[in-house]
């Protein structure tokens, strides 16, 4: 298991762990460019706004953290090894890692998880079992971060899904400057 201090020190330095899908060996990454979402620039499509208005999903925070992680890992190839799961579940128990969950009745429909440090939130992974479930979780996450004075939402890499919602890439040096300022600001996610 990766020790909490090691994980938090890594995030503060701009690196994050991922396991090699075949061997499970954990390595550390600091991509250049780095994916982020500007909290004021989230792109919410008209159809997604309708889903949100209809209250298709019940939103919960931190009620099924490990389930969210395991759902994110449920792919043919995943960087979320058992060591990663146990490390982040431990970080969650200590109050540093969080999940945003979208539910339909008693069913977990989608969600995301990440790490909160100062005014930075490091999005790790998301999943969807129902159309738009992860997108709604991302919208709710951004709303919470804005309300609580966060300044940085790190997506690590820019995927087409994140780009469609306003994600962008910035040079690693710019990211590290923003990270340094963000982690000095005392903020609470929960």
C-alpha cells in the first residue's frame, strides 16, 4: 500500500501514481501538458442541463467511495490496481480522498473520485453505468469546488470526454505554479 504521506507529498509536487495494467507495478507520472478544467469554464450542454433540471439522479458524497473506485477500475485494462484501491480507500478514511456519486434509487449509476489538498482537487477517474451519470457528477463537483473557493481542478490527462466539457491542457510549468498557490490555501471539500 502507498502510504498517505507519500501520496499527499506526490500530489503537492505535481505527480500521481498509476499501476501498469499487466504487472500492477505502481509508477509516478507528471504529464506535460497537464489536463485541467477551469472552474468557471465548464461546458454544460443544453441536453445535460435538462437532465440536471429533471433531477434524474440523486447526488451523494463519500457514501460509496470504494464502490466508485472499483467501478472505475472495472475495465479490460486498468491502472487502478488493488494496491491503488487500498491506498486511496485509506486516504479516504483519513479525509483526503472523496467521491461524488450519482444514484438512481438504490443503484450507483455513476460517479468520480479524487483527492483534495488545499484549494486543489485532483480528479482520478470517473465511470458511468447510466447515460450522463458521470457528467452530472462532474458538474456537481465543479459547483462544490466553486462554492468552497477551490482554484484548481486537475484532470491529469485531457480525454475527449473532458475536452467536450471544457477541459484543456496547460504546460506543466504553468500547472506547477498554479498547484503551488492552490495547496497553500486552506479549503475543505467535505
